[in-house]
C-alpha cells in the first residue's frame, strides 16, 4: 500500500514535465521538462525501497539502480541552467569563463561515471530491511560500497551549481526571468536538503517524496508565470507592430484593399477610402461584390490606367493591379493595389505642352519672318503711291490693315523662342499699374455698357506702384483676361478688377460672376489649343501664362461652375 501511494506521488513531477512539453518548445522548456523528469525518477527510486512484499529483492535492486540516475544527473542539469542563463543574458557575458560548454561536458561525464559505478558492488553492496517503526513503514535500506564517495561528491556539486545559479539569478535585470530562476534554485535546495535529511534518518525516508510535490508545484507555477509574462510581452509587441504596420499602410499614398477567400473586405487603407469617399467601417466586413462600382474599376487592365475624380474634385490617374497571398493552405487573401501615376501623367503633359510650344514658336518665327519681309516692301510702295496721289484715302486704309497684320505677327513672335523676337523690340519699362488698369478699363467700359454688362475697379493700392514689364505684354495679358470674362458673363453680369499689394508684390484680381469652369476643363487650362469656344484657337491663355513666366510673375485661375471665375496676377512691385 505504501509503495503504490509513494509511486503515485512520485509520478506527479513526471506528469508536470509532460505538460511542460506541450508549451512552445524552447531550450528552457526542454530543460525544465528534463529537470522534472529527473526529480520524478529520484522519488521513484525511493518508492521502490518500500516495495518489499510486492516485488522480489532482485527486481527492487535493479529498478533502484536504474532510477538512481535521477538524483545523479541533477548535478549537470543544474549546471546546464547556469550555462544557458549566461549564454542568453548579455549582462552575464563576464561569467562565460565559469559557465561554458567544456565544463558542462566534464560534469555530464563525471555523473555518467558515478551512474555506471552505481551498477557495481563498489556502488551498492547489499540491502538491509528496516522494520516498521512509528509512522515509518518497513522498507529496504541500501548498503553503499567503497566508491559511494563519488555519489557524495556528485551531490556536493549539486549544491555548488545551485548556489552558482542563485548568484547568476540575482544579476538578471528582467524581473520575470529573475523570479523564475530564483524559484528554481529555492526548489532545488529544498529538495536536496530534505533528501539528505531523509538519507541520514533525521526524517523518514519517504518524507522527501511528499516534499518533491511542493517543489514541483512551485516550479510549475513559476514556469507558467514566466511563460505567461513572455506571451503577454509578445502580444504587446505584436500589437505595437500591428499598429505600426497599420500606420504605414495608412500613410501609403497608394491605394490598398484586401479581401479574404470568402470575398469579404478585411483591410483597406485611408488613401483608398479617401479616393472613393468611403469610411473604413463602410467597407470592413462587407462583401466585395456589394460595391460593384469599385470592383469594376479594380478589375481593369493594369496596362490601361483608369482616370478617376476623387472627393475633392482632383483628377487622378491610377494603375490597378492584384496579387494573391496564401497565408496557409486554407487561408487565401486577394490584395488589390492602385499606383497613383498622376504626377507622371502631369509631367508627360508638361513635356508634351513644351514640345507643342517649341514647334509653335519655331513655326511662328519662320512665318513671321517670311511674311514681314514682303509686307515691308508692300508698305513702302503704298506710301509712295500715297505721296503721288494725296487725294485718295484708300492708301490709309491699306496702311492700317498692314499695321494690323504686323500686330498679329507680334503675337506670333511671343510664342517663339526669345532669340526669335524682333531685335528692335522694346525691353522692360516701368509700367504704372494704376494708370494702365484705368486705361484698359476705359477701353472696355463702353463695350461692356453696350452689352448691358459692368466692369468695376476696386483700387486698394496705398501708394503708386510700378512694375518692370513690357507695356504691350502687360496690356495683352489684362485684355485677354477681360475678353474671356466678358464672354463668360451674361447680360447684367459684373466684372471686378481689384488692385492691391501682397508680400511685396502687386496683385491684380479679375473676378466675374459668369458661368464658371468645370473641374475637368480647369485642370487643363492654359494648354495650347485647348478651348471651349467655338471660334477660339486655345492659344490666348497659353500666351498669358508664358508672358507672366518670362516677366517673373505668377498667374492662377480659380473657378466654380455656376459661381464665376477669379484670375489672379502677381508681379514684383517697384516703388
């Protein structure tokens, strides 16, 4: 009866060691399982001594010698904990001379020799039967041989290694690891102390078996406390990494959407939501097929970028693609991604526009040169005819028309390269803004009244300002804008010309309450040959933008369909 009870008690550390192996297998997990297995073996060899009357003495002797390995190999096992702790803890690197692999192998070798001598009479000679006395039932007590001193030395080294482990444990900075190793050291000391006391008959022999249960439970909870703390720390780190990846995904300028194998939307970034005017909660968890307008766009051929207008009215050019991601055999995801190539398209348009302007400029210079040479000759002969026939007025009409042709040719020359301009053309002069705007207003005021339209001047300049620009260029820009505004407003419409200063620059704003320009047309305004007028050439605003750029100025156009248009001109001010 006592044998069965003690055998069951000694099996508790074995069951715990098996349970430990079901946790993620690491070096410390396996070492912990081996330690508990050796502890169980040690207690089983004690329980075997109480098997008199149950097992023959020969069987008891064989099992006792085999199971005695548990108490013998605890010595290198305790040293392994010291070795592993030093290897895994950078702050203990100075202890590598004392805790290294060579010494570990020596200790394993020494314990192996002790274990082998255990099977000879030099280790154990015979057994004496101890009769029941008090609470202690009858049991066999081994009579050790002359080489049992090796076992005593082995036991002494267990104390040495356990003491070394306590010194190392106190130097660990991470609390969860320090607590575990200290509990391991305390449990080992507790077991050894009770085992020695039982061996010298201070306590009953079976007493150490019950104490091993307490030690095993302490180690079990210490180990799982450490594992729980590690898992908690890992979960926190995973959450932090997940938040980081989420942030990276959201600041990604490209558009990302992820669907599961069941066609549910599981991930989407902020860029995608902003493009399609959705909120994250409007998409996550829903079927991808519930959004046919989105699915249709995403299923486009990646070689043909789609043109899309976002919530802010900006035109975006996007190249869509898709990839399949197999997370496991049963877990497959589909990733849809859109690469924004708007800037690339814009650069292509700028390059195309510059090429157009280059061709136009070269053509304009050539045409102007070829036309003006014979035109000069014709003008000269007409002047001679006029001198010989002073009574006729036809010559004056012809001369006026030739001068008009010259003005048209000057406009063509503006589009040409700077070196293609007329050599005698006037350079920059001081243009008084207030006077020039009033002069242009007088020219258009009568025309506006005739069409039942109004043009106002709002002079907010605090003092006289002038700008350095070719006067004809300045007039051409303002006149071109006023013509467009007059055409845009209906009868009773108004145009306001506001003059003021901003950041050391003269600002001229021409604001009308006309029909306005839609977002698509506004995005292409200023492109050569792009016009919405039936008889327009699409070159007027192109010239205006070019003139502003050449004279160090800026010109911007803002408009809202149905509300009107505002053109702002900024030019460096000189006082």
